[in-house]
C-alpha cells in the first residue's frame, strides 16, 4: 500500500511544493484549502506528475474546529493509516500589538495555531494505526524572534512553536516524530506585492526538499527544528 500524507493549505506556496515532492515520491495525498477550484486544478497537475497516486481533496476552513473535525472524520473513514501530517496552512497580516484590530489575534491564532492543534488531535489515531509517523508544523523564524509590524502573526507563530514542542515531548515514547519547521522569507503568493526580489528568498521547493529529507532518516533520529534562512539573511 502506498504511503499517505495530509497537507493543509496545499494549493499555494510551501504546501504546494510539498504536495509535488510527496506525489513525485509515490505518496497518496489528502489536501485542503478553502477554494474548490484551486484544489481541483492541483489534483489535475499532481495526476499528470504521477497518475498512480491518489489525491483526495476537500475544502476546509482550517480556522473552524468543527470543519477540521468533519474533514478528518471523513478522511479517517476513507484511509486506514497515515504516515505524514504537514500542518502548513497559515496566513500573515502585518500589524502591531498596540494598533492592530481586536480580531487580528483570534483570527491568526485560528488559522495558524488552532488548525495545527485540531488536525493533529483528530488525525493522531490514524497515524497510530500505522505505528510510526511524522508530524511537521510550519512555524517561522518569527517563532523565535519578534520583529516590527509582526504583532498577532508573531504571537501565533510563537504559539505554534510551543505546540510543536509539547507534542514532541508527548510523543517521545512513540515512533511518531515531530519537526518544527522555521523558515525565513520564502517566495509565495503572500510576498507577491511586497516589492522583494524572489531571487533573494528561499524557494518553497527548498522547504519541501528538507521536509522530505527529514522524513527519510532512520527510526532513531529526528530533526526537532529546522531553521532555514535566505543566504543574505532576513529581509
Ligand atoms: N512564505 C514565507 O515567507 C513563510 C515564512 C515563514 C513561515 N511561513 C509559514 O509557512 C506556511 C505556508 O506559507 P506560504 O507562504 O506558503 O502560504 P501561502 O502561499 O499564502 O498559501 C497558504 C495556503 O494555505 C491556505 N489557507 C490559508 N488560510 C486558510 C484557511 N483558513 N483554511 C484553509 N486553508 C487556508 C491557502 O489556500 P486558500 O487561501 O485558498 O484557503 C493556501 O493554500 C504558513 O504557515 C506560513 O505562516 C511562511
């Protein structure tokens, strides 16, 4: 049976690059985003790359725990195991703690933190059925160092990093690995209007390659943290 992976927010940027990498390596995928058409387009592109892999698509607003639980319930009825979970979906709104709107924090916590929390809790039984597995949580260099105009985003990414560390502690006695991925500026749609040169940035394919490599280590080795920066430093 082919290995199986879940990627949240797989239609763009890093999630999309991870989807291409895993399908190229023969994985079946279950992926979500909020846009049905984007998911169908992605499925077609992945099918062209590897016609054998299954690509299971369902829309889900990952900031809504009831939608996440329904999505995971449907997948758990369809699949009998899961090897890799990539908690990738996320969004960034600039703002500062003292002036951003009240909704900025709950909204970014919803998409960036609660999504990872509820996907993980809902899918852990499926991973346990496989006896071993690997959970990747997309944090950020903003998970370790606050920066100007980072406000609620930075708070949410510190929280995802904290979540990832708790999970790693809890799962040490098992064969389920946990890796916190902390990228610096990585070219994606979210940078399109920034005026920055894509050539100065990490490529989403770099992060996908690293996730793949981490997932291939021997049973006893885990990369707990993956800090990746543009060669020229932070933007
Ligand atoms: N790019 C960077 O420089 C960078 C640096 C550090 C960390 N990260 C982290 O890496 C992850 C991916 O970043 P990216 O730049 O690749 O993102 P991106 O290009 O903006 O893509 C985000 C993906 O998540 C989906 N998504 C967003 N909100 C969602 C929601 N509420 N429900 C379901 N899906 C949702 C988007 O699809 P829809 O909008 O259609 O739903 C899209 O597929 C994020 O967690 C981000 O914080 C990125």
